[in-house]
C-alpha cells in the first residue's frame, strides 16, 4: 500500500513500514520468514513471509493465545515482549524471546511459522534480553544475550548447560552492547551486535572467531553500519540480522526510523524494518548507507496481496494485523454478536487505563487517513491514535455528542465537541505532515472529525503530532490507530485505513 511515486528501477525502503522493530529473519528454501518485537500488545510477535525480501505479508502472530503471553496490567507500556530471534533447525522453526513483564526468556517451536506455535518453554538460566539461537556442528545449542554473554542450553528441556560466559562486548566505551546474533559463515563464527543505544547513536558492529564461544577479534572497520552524526533521512540504524539469498548474495534486515520536522526531528511510526545489501571484503561484511529507495534486486519480485484498506468484520476472527493492549478477552471483543460488526465491551474507562478495550493496527504511512462507522448503542467509544497510556488522541461518540479528547503526559482535555443525532456516526482522522516552517516544524497534524451524510469531512480539531512521538513520550513503540470502548457496549461496522499523497 503506497500513495507515493518512486523512481524507476527501485523498491521502497523500509520494506516493512510502521512499528516493526528488532527484526529477525531466516530463509528456508526460497521462503523468508521474519519476526519483530511487540511489547505490550496482544497478540504478540508478528510473523511475516516473503519470497523476495522486499514484499512482506503478515501470516500470523507467534503468541496468539493467552496461555502463551501474559502481560500484567500493572506493567507500563514498552514492557512485555522484547527482541525475538527466529531460526530454522532440524526441520522446525525455533523462536526465542524475552517477556520482561512476566517469565523472562522463553523458547517456542513450530513446524509452520504461520502457527500454531508451542506454549513457551521457560529458560530460567538464560539471563538478560535479546536472546539469540545458534547450533554448532555437533548439535550444541548456544544462546547469546545482551551484555554480551553466552550459555549452552538443551532446547528440549530448557536446562542450561554450564554458567553464562562473557564474550566480546563491542567497541570499548560504546553504550549498550545488545542484539547479538551468532553465525557460522565459511571457516568463521561471526558475532554481530548492536551498540550505541537505540536512539541516534545506534550502530552495528561485528567480530569473528574460530569457535562459537570465541575468542573474537573485532572488525577493523567497526561499526559496519551507522548513520549517527549524519543528515540522512534514515536514522537510528541498528539491531540487525543477516540472511543469504538463494543466489549467494547477502542481505541485512535492521531497524531504523524516519524522523520528520525540525529540531530535534520526531519519529512517529516507531522503529521500522529496513533492508540493506551486504558485500564481503577480506572476510568482513561491508554495508553501505541505508536509503529510502533500494535498487530493484536481480531476482524476480513476488508482490503479495496488500492488506485490505477496509475491514468489514465479516469473519469469525480478526485478521492478524489487529492488536490490542495487553489482552483481548473473547467476552469483550467479538465479531460474532452482531454479524458484520466488531463489538467491544468496555473495561477501562478511557485510553488512560491499562485495561482499555482497544483493537488497532499500526500506522504505516506519514500521510494517511482512517474512518470507522461506530454505533455507541448507549455506550461510549470511538477512534483513537495511541502511543501509550499518557500519549493518545481520540474522537469519541456517545450520549448524543461527539468529542475530541487529548492526553499528553499529565494533561487530559476535551478539545472540541458537537451534538449528533442518535445512532451510528462515521468518525475519522486525517494525518498530514506539517509544512516546513523552520526549526520548530513538527512532524505532522492529526485532524479529527465527522464524515457528513454527503461524504464530506468536517474537522472538529487539528492536533500537533509531536506529542505522539517517541522523542516526546519515550518508549519503544510506534503509533497504533484503532477502535475502543470507554463505557458500555460499542459496535463498529467497518474500519478504513489508506495512505494519502504527501503534500
């Protein structure tokens, strides 16, 4: 889905736009599979598939059952599920990940990456976060975590074999060595890590050794990738994973952001998944800059069906793109009560509450719009753009009126209101980048309003987008646009999301 033209002979980067951080990829035959962090959202860990590394389609979520994923209500946003690693070994897919809000590091397996995945196997002896999986020639399974430390495990039982050992930890003095991945390539074992923090100083460094436990010698040209201290439109490049294509070429998937506006630059979509080609020179990977447009790869492209811009909620279950905050109880979220409608029953009284009943999708475009037809049915609910409990905007229907609400840090206010007749009403938001006006230009403007019977759109309030950005709110997530119930039972007949042209 793209509303923007691009140069001939190129493909767009990021290859997975919107809130898709910490990518991990593996190839089986001619198929690529990729997973990302999901933090406080349920279901957790989106699983995507591609035949060409460029076009990706979400085929499921690895953690899609309450028995697999517990996200306590007393844990803040940006907790939960951190940095999975996906690997294929001995005919099965293995996924290792840390739930920082519950049981720590766990291991799951599946024969089909679309699911079902096993219930998590707890790994109590694995410290830290950002766990990686690798097997050596004799079948020993190695887990490497942030820090950078390593321990052997029995993947069948979860037992650790020996004590964790410290390894190479990146450039001396560099902040936050994390996101390790261990590979056997030729005669060497390569240990690739992220460092510099996940903000503007982010980068990727690598070392190599003759055994999976080292000792490791660092690449003389570290970091092999960083955009720090540049004016490039792609920033925060890091947390990468390597994959080899069937033609023998090597590629890197990584997270990065696209800041917009003036100083300091705000990224609102979260950390996204980018792609970069890798060359090997003297036994070391060489990565160029990460552009917004990549040259078209030499192999055939396999476009995938786009995620529908409209969901009429006609199915018995929600599509895998839909996510909720911490949980999705079947008694509170259903498409079965009123055919062709999504029905939400309120728990938390607003988007401020950790148990808000919310169903949303990631914002994936800087210019876009969303609409939903909502029947409050005596309750209250509407359309929201959420970053976390303390940073969200919404337009809400109920009690014979529609109102626009804003929560920014400790401040919550009703920005605008308008009476409406009883019954269903179409609520909408239009998101447009701000025009340049010097260093204080914000990233975008969010205009909330009502769709009139003639199809025109009446704006009730236009709000600055910088307050729904990571640079203001902090944390690790991006914007999610969706529907919620704040009181009683609320029905939604449809949800439309589409990219619009950049101004």
